[in-house]
């Protein structure tokens, strides 16, 4: 096995540009602008995420490996000239034609190279007839790849230090990307009918880190290597293992590290652990699937979701809700009622997504059984355009695409820019945390890690960890303060302008008047935001919805022997 040389690669760019291989709208390589703050124009933060599984896989096999992330076609084909024995391609269903072009090129120009496929794209039925390959990993990849190369599949998993976004712009201004990614596990055992991530991993949760100490060590590694103190945890339901989260808090307190975390969570788990715990742990943003008012999924039963969201925000935790459009019961009226209901929950931001049956989910099987799957190519299965199944009431593909766009527009008009909402949540959370801490100290309430509550104690002491955490909350609010000026000046309507104005007053009340630094930064963002706005006007005048940005490509070598 000594001569093995592995290339791990994502599909080639450009992304979000309609061509022979993939779609444009809905396929941009950006989370916010593509799926969350769509339609928010200059207010939409722009950031693109690296292809995380590649780094995790490369770090956890012993063979020499190279990661090539977001290559252009030319970069990919040039890289193949460097003498690889194996190429592993990660792809998702709507990128299947890109994977096919890459695999066919390898077969014709480098027939000696073995092709391995992995990622959500492997759900494509009869994959062998679509993308030529020699090996396919249908589920968890670290164990699979280790077995493939004859290594110990149960060796401990080494977590890579992965910087989060490949780039980040706010109001057109480039900002440093310091946040890191934590991959704590894949899959989920809730098995909601439509959920690709649950079915892909056999309706099971597969942890990469079982203890809080492991999560903490991964944070520490990222802080040392990348300077990160904020982490996005890619895990469908991080809190579903409450013991791991409790241990993480114990570590943070013991090591005096006030890291902050963005997580995905189902509502029932949030109510189980309680908001005081989340604030103490440093949860900065939570993504909650609310799906629809007529929700039948177990995860939302008996929970007043609007109240829960408001409580989280009051305590400085920004909330992204995700809603599903085109459920079976939706007609032209009820779909709009649902959109209004989701917007009415008042989250900072919302992701709207079409109900999309991906092969291997229970939804796909049901609709196939009912003869309702449409024969449209997988490249269109991205959840942001025409439905890939026959909806009982809303059948016009144009109307389907427009309803989704309209939902984002409504969210923007009603709630204002997401970034403004985050700034408001941040300052409210800071003020409340500080007031709560002062009150608790006066009332001799101390944190009980067993009950996850603050309780009366005879030996009340200064809560040094919470003081440190509150300084961090203050810093987050301070960092966001300069966006208030462009949020005010570019506001889409009167309600948004008032919201931005009131936010400025709140910041003034809590932190004092804005100093020259904040004003200068705000003016700079107004300038860069205006330049961005002009570009957007031109772009829209040419018939496009938005400016599409491309992530840079990146090449990282692992264990490649060096000469000399
Ligand atoms: C981060 C992310 C993104 C990033 C992109 C990152 C990138 N560089 O591609 C952003 C936000 C830009 C994005 C965009 C989109 N995404 Co996305 N995204 C995710 C997310 C949240 C996490 C993926 C991840 O890194 N997971 C962690 C890693 C460790 O897990 P993993 O990818 O499954 O990898 C494991 C195995 O699959 C396997 N494996 C993976 N690759 C390989 C390769 C080899 C060789 C081997 C052996 C094994 C292997 O090993 C890994 C370890 O076990 C997932 C949802 C989720 N929770 O997984 C959706 C998800 C992958 N996205 C999805 C979709 C549909 C999209 C979009 C079309 C928008 C949309 N409608 O959601 C766009 C498309 C953009 C484009 N042009 O490609 C779907 C894919 C569905 C499908 N069946 O194909 C998912 C599953 C969300 C969902 N539930 O619907 N996305
Ligand atoms: S709770 Fe979320 S991640 Fe789990 S199965 Fe349901 S939709 Fe998927």
C-alpha cells in the first residue's frame, strides 16, 4: 500500500452559474445569500464554506493525500497529472453531472486511477450507470476509507482544524474569516420523512466526538492553529447528546475559555437543557427546523415555538428557523399562511426550502409508491426551483420557483435585514446577561452543573466565568455596531428604518454613545455597501437575481513525502 497517493476533491466550479453541468439559482456556494438572506440585497452577508468532509477524510487515513477544494476544471485536470493512484470525489445529488464529467475524464485520460465516490450524491439510484467508479461510500466515510485502504477502521478520529468560510463580506467589505468548523457527528435518529441527512446514515447518529473533552480539544486545536474562538458545529442535533454538551461546559469553565458556538438543534432538546445552560455554554446562534404550522413531526409537538424563539433572542441567541414549502397540504392560500406563520415567529433569519424527496428517504419511497415523482434530471434537485414531484395543488414550475422567492422577499420586508436582527439580539443578550449576573450575585444564586440551573447557595462567589462570557458577548455586540448605519440607510422600508434607528438607540443606552471608530467603520460600510448596491443594480438590469461570487480554490497536502 506504500505507493498509494490519494486525491480528495470537491466538484469543479464555477458554482451558481448555469452551464452544461449544474444549475445557477439555488446552487451558489453560499449558505446565507443562497438559502437564508436571499433577496436581502446589500444587507446579505456573503460567505462560502469549504468542503469539510475532504479535510476530515484526509486527516484520518495514513496514505499520502492531497485535498483539492473548489478547483476550476483546469486545476482539476492539471492536478491529475501529478501521479495519483486514487481520486475520491465528494458531491451532492444536484452536482451529479459534474461528478460524471470528472470521473469520465479520469477514465479516459488516466485509466489506471481508481475512482471513489462519497457524499450525498451517492444516493443517486443506479449510480454505476451515471458516474463511473471503482468504489462508493454510501454512509460514514472515515471508517469506510480506512477499511478501503486496509487500515484500522476504529482508530481514534483526529479532528482537523478547519477555517469556516472561504471568504466573508459584509456590506461589500471584506472581513477576516476566523471562525472554525467542528464536525462532531453525522446523521440523526429522528428519521423525519424527508430528511436526507437522517436516511443517508441509516437513521442513526454517528458521533465523531463522544465526550465534551474531545470537543474542547478540537476547539483548542483550532484556536492554536487558526486563532478561532467561534465555532460552527456541523451536527444535526448537537444537544441531543446532553452529557457531551455538559462536559464541554465543564471544560470551558475549567480552562477559562469563553468560546462561542453556532449549532443546529431541534426545539424539544432546547427546552430539555434550558436557556440558562445555552447562554453559559456560549451558544451564539441556533438553527431550528420549524417546517410548518401543521407540523406533524415529533420534534415540535407540544412546544410553543414562538415563545421559545423570543426567549432565545432575549438572551442573546440568534435564531435561524427553517421552513418547508410545498408540503402536501399546501395550496396557494395555505402556503402563504404558512409563510406568514413562519415569519411571524420572529426569528433573526429564515431558510425556506422546497419539500424535496431525495432518493433513499422515506418521502421519496412514498411518492414513488404513489407514482408522483417527476422525471426531471437530478441536476434540478436542489430545492430552490421546480419541484421534482407532482404537487397536488401547485403545479406550475414557474409559480413554484416564484413562491419560494416571494417567501424570502416577505421575510425581508417584514423582519428587515437578518444582520440587523442579529445585531439587536446581540445587544439585548449582552444587557440581559450582565443584569442577570448582577442580580444572581446579589441573591446568592450559583450555577449548579447537575440541575443546569442557578440555585441559592450559602457560599456564593463571584461568577468569574460568566464575567468572561459577558465580555465576549459585549465584544460581539461591539463588532456588529458599525452595521447599524448601513442597515439604516439601505433599509427596505419604514419599519426596517425604525428598527435600525431603535437599535442605534438601544446600543447607545447599553454601551454609551458611538465613538469615532464606530462612526468611521459605519461610514466605510456605507461606502462599500453603496458600491455593492450599484453593482447589484447593473446585475439586476442584466436580468440576474443577484451577484454570484466564486470561492477560491485551495490545495492542501497531507503526509506527502518532501524531497531534500
Ligand atoms: C455545509 C453544507 C453546504 C455548504 C457547501 C459546502 C461545500 N463545500 O460543498 C453550502 C452552505 C454552500 C451548501 C450549499 C448547498 N447545499 Co448543502 N449542505 C451542507 C451541510 C449543512 C453540511 C455538509 C457537511 O459538511 N457535513 C459534514 C460532513 C463530515 O458530512 P458529509 O458531507 O456527509 O461527509 C461524510 C460522508 O458523506 C462521507 N463522504 C463525503 N464525501 C466523501 C467523499 C469520499 C471520497 C468518501 C469516501 C466519503 C465521503 O464521509 C464524510 C464523513 O463521514 C449539509 C447537511 C448536513 N448536515 O450534512 C447540506 C447538504 C449537503 N446540502 C444540500 C444541498 C441540497 C445544498 C444546495 C443545493 C442548497 C440547498 N438547497 O440546500 C447547495 C448546493 C451548492 C453547490 N453548488 O454545490 C443537501 C444535499 C442533498 C442531497 N441528497 O444531495 C444537504 C444534505 C442538506 C439537506 N439536508 O438537504 N451546503
Ligand atoms: S430532526 Fe432534523 S436532522 Fe433529525 S431527522 Fe428530523 S429533520 Fe432530519
